[in-house]
């Protein structure tokens, strides 16, 4: 699960790729992230969108 958390939180790897490797649905990973307190992707600040 640590690898999935790292891939979810720290990479730009598509979630579809992560769920295929885990053998679960995207909703399952979303639910797991919320339950485990992972940094949610929707809350991530995009690196290429910098404030001026």
C-alpha cells in the first residue's frame, strides 16, 4: 500500500495506471485515499500553475 500511496501522492502517473496495477477500481483508490488521509490529487497544486 505504501507504493500505491507514493504513486498517488507524489507522481503525475495517471490514476488509471495505478488502479490497473492494484486490480481495483478508481473509486476504491479514491475511497482508500480519503480513509487513510492521503493528500488528495484534487487538492494538489499544479506545478505549472504558479501565482504571479
